[in-house]
C-alpha cells in the first residue's frame, strides 16, 4: 500500500536492521522504527508498535533472525522463542511463526542459521502478502455480488483494524474492500472507533483515507443502530485466532457486532489467513487465552490537541478499578462465513477442512 505515493510494507529490511512502521504514532505522525536485536522486536510486539495477528507473526520471525546474529546455538533458539512467545498470548500466528522458524533453524548447521533465519522470515512475509491478496480477491466477489443486487454502494461495517497495518500488506478484513474499490465496485465502510485503543479511528480510518475509500467513523455502540435501520449490508472482521470449529477470536466488541448482525439478518464474515487457524482447539470461548492488558489503556486517551501537541489525558474517575480484556470470542453459529486465501467456507470444521483437506482428522 502507499503513503504519500510511496509503497510501504509494515515491516521490511533496511540494511542490516529490520524496520517497522511505528503504529503507536499513527494517525498523526508517520514514523519508522528500527529493530536491531531480539529485545527490540519483543518490545515492539508487546507495546503494540506492531500489532495485528499476521504482522505479529512476521515480526516474531524477524525477531528470531535478529537473535541468531547474537546466538545461533540451540539455547539461543530456545531463548529467542520463549522471549517472543511471552509478548502476546492470544494471536496464534505468533506461535505458528516461532515454531516454523525453530524447526527450520534446527535442521541447519549453527554457522548457517543467521542467514537462513532472515531468508525464512522473508519467505513468511512474502507468503503473508500473497495470502492477504488472495483473501481480498475472494472477499471482493461477495462485495461485487451485493453491489450488483443492490444497485448502489455496499455498506460494510468493520471492527478494529484488520487492514494492511495489521499484516505485511493488503490486510485481511480490509483486503476485499481494497480489491473491490480498485475494481470500481462502490464501497463505503463504517469504521468502529474501537476503544480502548481507538484502532479503528486511528488506523483503519488512516488506511482508508490514504487509499481514497469512502468511510465514516462511528462510536462502537452505533453499529447495532445502523443495522436496525438498514444502513449496513454486511460485516467483515479479522481474527487473532480461529478454532478448527469456526469460533472467531477478535478484538473485544466483535461478539456484540455479531449478535447485532444475527438479530438483523446481516451477513457477518471473518477474513483470515491459514496461519490464524488453531487446529488444536474446538471451543474458542473455553480454550482461547484472552489477553488482559494494562488498565491505563482504558483510563487514559492519547491524541493531538488543537494546537498540534500530543497529549495524554485521564477519562476515568480516579481510583475506580478497571478491567481490560483485549479480545472476545464469537461462536461459529454467529459467523456467516470465513474468507481465507483458499476461498470462502462455512464457519465449521467441515467448512474449514473443505478448504484445508490436509487438516482433516483421520477416521
């Protein structure tokens, strides 16, 4: 995708270091941040300089590569993997990428591991771009069909940020929107602000604005109202972990949107690559670990004043206790379909294994 006419990926090599877009500075400042070692990568993931399940996985892969420069021994692999795995517990792409990197590195001589690690991390990044582009192609067909039947703009409601900033490029939930928009399909996006971190207002709106996609930022609680009044044609969200049975874990508040969509007979889709599917789990509500983040994300807001300065302000009554679960799980029964790089399927084990027959359990 492009910023001021220049194409960017969210993570890329710049000389000997890994460079990322600092998403904590968006939308008011576009800044790049260098990751020079394992600790830099771990901090970037933990503090959400980078975020979004696919991008977390790729950043972890590059973090492993940076670690191999310092210690390519078996102990070094273990230490790097453990350090990175501890940064964010919910997104399965993180563990998937670390397991893949460790498996590849252990098969190679120690002296070759550093170079191999960067090659493998680059492959993971390129695969993510290809997967997201394919998700966009498959999802855009849904938008095109709705536009043809409706004879006017397709109104899509999304939640949080699942665009190119959450991946290496293209995005997951936003990829169909970009592909459809670029093909001339009229699309309008309702963007939930997505408190507490405002990733819809800050990141999704930033992306759509940069790409010229018509959109409207709304308060999180406005979505159900819009659905009741026929202003939403479908919902598309991303996912940080999806179970083999089709339960979808995504940013907190997604479950409420799915309930409202179901009540108003509005299609509700999740868009995600293969690396987001956790084939070991079947009950998302019970088994997916939900990250509990710092209360300060709820008690304070950071933004830009009318004078142009950045400021952080308190918005909660002092001394009040705060809970801050970062994700919730939408049961498969509320999900119309799952859009992957291989196509669209029902949110069920049968649906997913139709697209991924190699994952079908032996009888």
